[in-house]
C-alpha cells in the first residue's frame, strides 16, 4: 500500500493563522471577497513536561547568515534579554556561524546526512547530554533533520516540541523508496500529542500536510516578519540614471541557483539593457559564481558586498530584487524588499504567491525567460513606481518582528500549559491570488 496521502488540498483542515499574521491573511488585498470568519480557536492540549519554567532549546542545522538564522537570532536574543534561559544547538557548525553574543550555542558535530550514521548517533547522544543538563520546557526544531535528532529524547522525557517549517524540500513529495522511508519515520517517530507545527506560509503548510505533518496534528501559520525599520522611506544614492541595478541577497548555495543570476544578467546586456548586479551574501558556491562572472567577462557589471547587517542601504541602492531560488519557504528578502518599496522579480517557489501579486506588487516567473521579460518591463519608471507603492501597501499587513515573537511565544505556552491558549485565528475561506 502506498504510504502517501491524497493529492494536495484533499481533506485539509481549516487554516490556523498565528496572531500577527492574521492581518495579512485577512486583508482585502488578498483577493477574497467572501465572508471571513475570525473567531478564536481554543484547542485543548494534553502536552505535559517534567521540565518547568520557560526554558527554550532551539536546534538548527547551522547558524550561517541567512533568513532563518536572522529569525532565530531575533527570537533567542529577545528571550535572553527577558532573562529566560535559552540555548541554540547547532548540528553543523561553520566558519560563517553568526555570533549570538549572550546566547549559549552548542555544536552537535553532525553534517545532516543520513549516510553518516555514526555522526547521527553521536549527535543524538550529545543532544541527550545537553537536554539533561539544560532541562528545556520546549524544544524548538528548525529543520526535519534536526527533528530526527531530538525526537527520541523528547518522547522519553515528555518534552513539548515545536517544529518550525521554514522551506519546502523535494523529498517531502518524492516517490522514491528513500523519500517514503523518511516520511514514514518523520510521521511515526513523533508524539502527536506533544508536537505542534508552525509553517511560514499557507502554501508551505499545505505542501507538508499529510505527508510529514499528520492530518490530526495541530498546525499553525506564522508569516515571517519585517523589521519596522524597513518600513520607512529609503533615500536612494546618486548614481547613473540610465543604469538598472538588480540586487540579490542570500546564501550563495545550490538551492538559490546563483549561476542563473549570471545567465539573466548576460541576457539583459545582450538585449541592450544597461544592467548591473549587486550580490549581498556568501556561501559555498561563491567561488564558482565569481569564476563564472569572470569567464563571462562581466566583472565590471557585478559588485560583491559579502554579508551585510544593514540591509536598508542595500535596498536603497537597487532598482529591483531578483530571486532565482528553486526551493524556498517565505524569503525574508522578498518581504523586506516589498516593505522598502523595491519591486521583486521571483521564480514561482514556496509561498511567493501569497505575498506577490503578479504584475501588481511584483513579478512571478515560471522560468529564466519570464524573469528576463519581467525585468525588461521594469525599465518603465512609472511601472516601477506603481509597483513600489502597491508592494509597500501590501507589506503593511506583514507582521512586525515584535508581533511575530509574541506569536511564537504563545505557541510555547500552548506546549507547556494544559489550559487552552487563545493564540490562533481561524479563516474559513481563503482564496488563492
């Protein structure tokens, strides 16, 4: 018998939206004119723990700079400032690991590959030692590979687990034997009464529902936040008016398809566009990307910024953001660009369609050709200004960092309390854009 569920959308329960995200999902700009319901959902939880107090243990594959790390950094720093014990366990430490300063960080020395069974068993052992010493009230898991490490200890010690789904991965829907075994293990090893799930978008939640999220599991949506500083007006620098500057921000890794940036830039130049590319980020494919730029003779058309902390300066220096990823969840760069009024041109991945309305607040492309055509359209200054204004208005419904943190903390409370916690809102009808 096939272990996979019905096709996407079949028999899905009502969506649950974490506070802070409900404004976006209930806004008229979403495009659903039907009557909405916003009654609070009170779900009794039977999760219990021998561990008392608000002690949060995060586990994440790495702390290399990126959107997920930025969110973990904001959440952990906030918890630490409040005097709450917080620890971040990293399965694979890197040279680019972000410094969390006052937050305790422990490495489990595991590269995340299932073929590395000795490494996996060692990581499980090290996590057990850390759990017994730290005694968390909630384990906040930030990837599926991390869940496999913590699940045995969590079940044995009756510790609530919050699984935070940041992106959509291929193996979730693949039909291979390996993928099916992984799904079976992922669904079967968790304690359904003690495990909650939170996704970064509605599409991401539906992608996982029934495949690795049990149909009966409590699942919520918490849209990634935008820092309030991104919502103020940008002051663009003085530069050549005829030059069109594209911006890319993120890890230079395989899932981002960085070499596609070079292909798009080269095509734009061949079509007579005076284009330039600004790259903010680092990663394992950065040397290969630089080599390709050099081989294509584009060195004078590409600027390398490395990792930057102050993103407002980056957004103020570009005309559009280009997203070439083959898999995503809800990219922070898209939300930040919209808040800053910078048009976004992105491949149709993850939850992009939940925030971008094609042709109104940005452009969604199916392939390289559509990416190029969309960028060419943005040469029209009036169109750029119209999209910029619409994007900023839509981004006003995206939760702030403060409200996002509050929604995550309410999920923690659901895990350690037997009393219902009013942390969610139900939307009975939510149409696709």
